[in-house]
């Protein structure tokens, strides 16, 4: 296992691994948003859940700034995904209906 970790820490591998993790997490986050929108009608409940998801992401990022590097990285990664799914994808859905 330590050989795997050492291989990931090298420069080109670390960047590619990080990029793939972000791509896959965005796909999972988008799946969560699509399931949320399919299960809930547009309205107050959908808006509330999306707002709370984005706010939870903001809190994770904020708390992660005071943590050690590995914890901060994971909290920022998850928090950023929550912010993206909760606030940005929600805004695009309503903007599309308005336009």
C-alpha cells in the first residue's frame, strides 16, 4: 500500500489523479442533483435542500481552512462539490425555466 501512495505523490501522477477525482465527483454530484430534481417538484422544498447543501459545503470549506493539509484538502474537495451542486446547478435549473 505504501508503494501505491508513493507512486501517487509523484508530480505527473498526482495531478492526473486529482483531476480524475474531481471529474468523477462532479459526475456523482450531478447524479445527486438530477435525482433530487426528479423526486421533488420545483419549489420551496427543492430550493431549501439545494441551499442547505451549498451552505453545508461552505461550512466544510471554511472549517477545512483551519485543519491540517490532508484534512483540509478532503474537506475542501467535498465542500466544493456541495457548493457546486447546491448553488450553481440549482441556479442553472431556475435560470433555464425563466429564460
